[in-house]
C-alpha cells in the first residue's frame, strides 16, 4: 500500500519545484557580461518603471521650468547614449522637491530634485549625478534586488509549509533583508564606476563624480549637525561612505579607471553656462507648495496664511504641514482635504476615523464655519489626547490636529493649538509677494566679501551662512574670492 504524503510536505514539494524553476531565471548582465539571477524580462522592467513613474509624479510634481527641464533631459540623454544600455527609452525628470536627492526606477526613469541641482556647480557635476543613476539602470540593480527578495520570501514559505512554523518564514525575511542591505555599498560603488565611465565617454571629466559625492557628503555632514540640534533622525542621500570621498580609496580607484579611458567627444563644459541656467531657480519651499517663513506659513495658490508660536519648527511636507514645539514637546499637523468639505463637521471628523469626540463646540474663524473637539488617538508614545479643529473654506476643509509628548502637558499647549487654527486668514498683498518664495541669483563676489556678510542680508530662514557655503562648494569654512560667480538667495 502506498503511503500518502503529509499535506504540508506536498505543498512544500510543489513550492520547492517552483523555487528551482525560478532559480533558473538568469540573464546576462549588460554591464559585466556575467550571468545574473533575475526574475524580470526587460519588457517587464520597463512596464514596472512606467507604472511607478506615475506614482512618483503624484508625490513629487515636475518643476515648472521648461527651459531647465529640457537642459536636464539633454544632459541625461547625452550620458544615456554612451551607456551600456543605449537602446532603452530613458526619461529624465526634474522634480519640484526640497529634498537633496536623485534616484532611478527600473527601465530608464531617472529623477533629480531641483534642490540637489541647486547645490551643483557645473554641467559635468549634473552629468555625474545622472550618470550614477543611469548606472543603477544599466546594471539592473533594482531588478536584481527584487529577484533576491522574491526568492528569500519563497524559501520562507517552503519552510513554513513543511514545518508549520511561522518563525521559519520570519527568519528568512530577516536573512533576505540582510542580504539586500548588503548590496547597498557594492551597488553604489558600481554605479559610481559606471557613471565615471560614462562621463569619460561623453567628454566630461570623470573627477566630477568625486566632486558630486563631495557635495553629497557635505550635505550629509550638515544634515547630521542639524538633526542633532533639532533632536531628530538625519535624512541623508548616498550615505554609504564613512569618510569624505577624497579619502575613500575604493572610490578613488574606480574613478581613476575611467580617467584612463580615451575621452569621447572632447566637449568643453563651461561652468558659467551652467550657473546661468540656475539663475532664478526656486530655493527652499516653492510657491506651489507654500512658503515657510519665521513663524509663518503662506500658501499663495490656496490663498491662506497661518501664524505659529515663537520657537516652533515648521516642516512643509508633500501631504501635510507639521509644526513642533521646542524640544519636540508638542506636535501640530495641518492637512487640506477636498473631499467631504460640505459634510457637517462632526460627521467629517468621524469619517476621518475620530470616533470618540468630546467637548465639541462651534467656532467662527476668519468668517468661516469651524468646529473644535478633543479625542484620544494611539501614537508611538501611547494613547494621547488630541485637539482637533476643522475649518471649511469653500470647496476645501482644513484639519488641525495637535497633541503633546507628555499627555499631562496637554493643557500647556492646548491654547497654542487653538491659536494657530484661529490665525487662519486670507493673504494680504504684501504676503502674496512673500509667498512667491526664494530664488537663486548669480552675482559676482566683490573684494573682501565674506559669507557672514551675505548671510546677514539673506532671507534664508535658518543656517544661512552654512547654506550659502554649501551652495558654492565652500563648506564648512571657505570664503569667496573676488570676481568669483556666486550663488546667493533672494
């Protein structure tokens, strides 16, 4: 008599067969010529990139400057033509974002933020940023990571099916994450190598890659200093180099390899031309997303302004406005919603998930219907009492939510939360001018001028002197030379 296999073992056998079939999915790496383990065809890779491209644009819209966007596209396409996958249909997008960032999606979708662009000082440096991201695409880094993640997840399912142990799947998830995180340093270095190679082929100086990573390292050092002072986690890009790139031996070696290649094109890159493109570039918050000033927030397209207590830190995020009291002892969030604007206030709040509403009362703010109440919400700090204010402005509804780190201190900040909501107002003519935001201007340094002098007259709200040095590649203590073309902010 034939023994029946246990159901779990049958499932495990089927999954194992699937995994073995998956493991056969190797493809030739277009950069190295070696066989790489991938589970995605080039057509699927392009389709995936196209899909996520639409999501990126919803989160971060393109920067509205056709001339500058065309320039970024031109430099990107010049680099793409000399890459190891010149047949891909590359797309280069300049994003309207305050983040210092650049990234790539599968299939040739590459992005650079206007804020990172502001800190560059030559076309070769722009080409280096785009070349690095092209390197991620040509080496299929995201595809290889996705394939590794798929296999480690399937292996966990096999063990779980065979043993019935949830821990087995969890263990493989941990191992998979460790494996993928281990790719970071090597993938970044490989992209630097490829980017430097493409720079040489396109007629740029490969050393521009070193200069760009130096810009990013200075940004990292500045961001870490700010984060320490503000008591938060740092937000850094390309944070895989422990030392400055000038002291990173492996990076120096990969860029030197490109320097030994015969230059292609022999195109002269004028720094002055690049700086002319940056003249007028938005710096910091843009008019489209609202402007943070000292203690104020002004939003010209939505025509409203708010005032905040002295010393509060205001952060303008893509989907909400956040204000933090000194020492992060209290938190206030402001959102704008176009759905449910005509609902009665209590019904609107319940629709937002606030079911336990108490102490409610109606208000009038700037002649508009408003309502305030208390509720309890779950946070990372535990259960907290929150002050809610909702205000209707035409087809939009504003929602204010404030809470304190220590629930016992809520009464100390409750009046502040209410005062911010009550400060809602339409913009004056002077405020509309301020709401146009800050922009980079190119000037010529006068003899004896110092960044401390420029900072005193700068509208940059915080760290003006450090920001000006970063913009001009003179961080942390460099000073301008007479006759030098400088980026300042007005």
